[in-house]
C-alpha cells in the first residue's frame, strides 16, 4: 500500500564523473547530516568541476520495493564566496587589527610623559 509509512530506509548517494577521470564518490544519507531531521542528506565535496551524474538509491536496489533515480548536474569550481566563514574572517580580521592599533595609538598619545 502506498500509504504505508516506511522508516529508516537506507539511502545511498553516488556521484560519477561524465567524460573525464575522477573517482566516484559514494556516501550514505543520514538524518544527522540533514538540516531538517525529518529528511536525510548526504553531504560531500566534489573536487573536480565538470558534468557529474548523481545516483540516489533508496532501499536495497535488488528488492522490488527498492528504487533508484539519477540526474546530471554541472559542478563549478568553488570560490571564496562559497565559504562564508572564511570570507568573514578575511574581512573582519584586518578591521579588528586596525581598530586595536588605532586604540593603542590613542592610549599612548594620552599618557603623560614621565
């Protein structure tokens, strides 16, 4: 029956390169990796840009109730903007150092000379 609930079905994701050499990436999807814990997610970095095929396998593929779906997607090279924490650090660190130096300069100017 399609209305039956199925919990904790294994979900696996594979990423395969199309038209170039790179290792296939395989990961298990888990609730722990998902932002919304009602779902499962598989997080991984695809290091090589290009066209990739992503295959999602739900349940044992050999069983009648198991299934598989695949799709292709272009993967772009990551940039500094893809890493917001690093970008924020690179922007805020010089500002903090400059502010600290500025405050020290003001403190030294206010000290009376002995």
